[in-house]
């Protein structure tokens, strides 16, 4: 009996290692691949409903009404619509929403095509082109459907854990919770770089230069903007300084 166990022990150990590798590959490559396919197959009503729910949650718990006057909003929106008309078609129709958030100057892209622009971001931008560069970055998130891909990946992971542990939660609830989390916490390095690449290509097509984008990112690093103090190796996203350097390449 002992001899039999000793004979098959290496095979068992190899099988466990192989299973572990397969599970790891499934999480790192299989789930993202599945998520991309699912997002493409989803009816448009899903990202619309998720985006609306996230906006309601943010308005109820985080954001305040904008203090920008109607003329300012109209001018920014007119530039935005003119810009969008010159870009490739988007999965959902982009639209601007203006809000106030005291944490920092920023903008957020939602799954329904909404781009939430904060008053502090408008105040930080020194030229319309600089503000456009950030809006183009957010449009990159919409073009690549980063929000829905992140949500679906989270739902797939949650569902797999539920199958393995026997604990489950409602899929709709998981979608909505994940939507709020990813919008507020941001995206992965890969998603941020994809959005940057979209913005760079669009800036070159529309303005022939990426200088306004470089200037805007530099403003985020100043004391009046977002001082990205975390080292890049522990930051979720590429460091702002690194992104500025990449634009200059």
C-alpha cells in the first residue's frame, strides 16, 4: 500500500500544481476574455441601468450640485458635442453631467455614457483644450467599455466564489455595487493607459498636438491639483509623472 501511494504521489502533486496553474490562468486571462465577450453581447439597457443607478448613488451620498453657471455649462457642453462628432462612434451616446466634489479635481465616466465633470476640474484647467484632453481620456474609458468590463469581471469572480463556497448574492446587486466601486476607485493600469492612448490619438487628430494634455496632467501634480505621492509600484494606476513623460515620447 505504501509503495502504491509513493508511486502515485508525484502524479497527484503534479496534478494539483497543474490545476492551480489552470485556475490562475482562468482568473488572469479567462475571466477578462469572458468579460469582454459578455459585455459585447449585453443589451444596451444593462449599461444604461447600471450607469443610472451609479449616478443616483453618487448624487445621494458623494456629490453635490454644480456651482457652474448655465453659460459655463453650455459652452463646455457645446465644445464637447463638437468634439464627439469628430470621433469614432461610441458604444453608448456620450453626455456631460456637472457636479461638485470637494475631494479633488476629477472627472468620471459611467457605463451609460455619462461623463461627470467636477467644478474643481473646470477651475483647474487653464485652457479649453486642457479640459478637452481630460474629457477625451474619459471618452477612452467609454470607447473601451472599461466600466462594464470591470463590473462583469467582478460579477464573474463573485459568481465563481459563490459556486465554490455555496454563498450567493443577487447578480443585479453585485452589478450595482461593483459599478459604484469601480467608478469611485478608478481603473487598472491597463485601462488607464488605454484611455490615455485614445486621448493621445484624438488630441493629435483634433489639435495636432498632445501639449494641452501634458500641461493638464502637470497641473494635477502641482499643489493645486492632485499630488500623486504614492510610488508607482504600489499605486493602482500609472503615476502622473510617468504619464506626462510617456506623452512626451
